[in-house]
């Protein structure tokens, strides 16, 4: 029979406190092998030390107990994948938080260093025919709507020459918790004129200033720093904003990592 260890010895050898062991028992994460019905004394099997030490290591990653429980309960060949998924989420959150901290430094300093945060560039954009979808919505609903509208428009584009360039989102008005745009999703298509029977228009040729962002930098509200930086650069360099700002999505956003470049913040100018 496997040797049984009292809770004190088990705590020492597992590098977990008695308090932690009692918490993990209540959570169903690490239950004693035997609980004495008379005095409630708990004993653990010696072979449970492997699980206990795994729990201790996972908790050192600040991993929530719910995630720890999933990894502990998973077959051994799935544990590495689950750990990888968790850590990818941690790295994404950290990248987003770094961007937010940079945004807050600019806010708290009254805009000092804003333009220096980004490499503002210029480019010429040719005339394009685009399929469009437009909505009035507040910021909390924005991400879901962008994903849905882009999916609908890119599918529709297959019947009209296919997608010819990077899709983009035009902000014809401010979008936040109080202001609802409107916002326009645009997918360029490979035709010379707007087709009938669908919402389409010509996007005029223009010159624009833009900055390139990583996936982490696209998160709200730190993305606002990029908008402010481009607008300030345009003013400081003697230009004027000519049309509504836009986000140009040139990469697979869902598949990108937090440090992958995915989006341009662009302002048409003259």
C-alpha cells in the first residue's frame, strides 16, 4: 500500500502551506486520500506529491485555480498545450498593459512625448471601389461589429472581383462610451465601378499620414494615442486633415501575436 503522510509532512515536502492545502481541498483540486471521520485528520498518499508540486509550480505563475485545475485534470499529453495557451494569454495581457502604461504616461504628462512614441510615415493611396457597411454604435460593441462586418463584406467581395486591398474601418464620428460614430467598414474590390445591388462607393485617391501598430497597441484606449500622434504630426508639419481617420487591417488579426504588426492608423491629408 502507498505510504500515507500527515498534512504537516505533506505540506513540507510539497512546498505548499497547510492553508493552501485546505483551500485546494475545498476547490476539489487536491483532495486528501483519507480523512479521519472522528477527528478530521487528513492524510495524503506519497504519490500525490507529484501533483502537489505541479500545483505549487503553476501557482508561481500567478495562474488562477480554475486554470490550474484544468491542467492537473488533463491527460499528460495535453498539459503542455494548455500551459502554452495560458502563457500566450499572459503575454498578450502584458503587451496590452505596456501599451496602456505608455498611453497613460502621455495623458498624465499633458501630451509630452506623444509624437516620439510612433514612427509617422506618408503614402499615396489610389482610388478604390469598396463594399461598405455602416453603423452607429458605442465603443463596447465596436470589436464584435468590426469582426462581423468584415466577414460579411469579404464574403460578398467574392462575387465582385474579389478583395483587392487591405480592408479598413472609417470613423466618421467619435466612438467611445458616449458617442456612436457612425463607423464604416470598407473592403476594396477588384472592379472599376461600384456594382449595383450592394452598398458600394468610390474611395477617392488621397495622400495620408499613418503609423503602424502591433496587435497589443490596437487595444482601447491606448489606440487613441496613435490617433492623437498622427493628428499632431499632420498639424506640426504644416498639413491639414482632409477626411475621416481610419484603421487599415493588413494582416490576419485573429492569428497574430501581441507583438505582430496588424493595423495602420491613417489620416487622409492635404
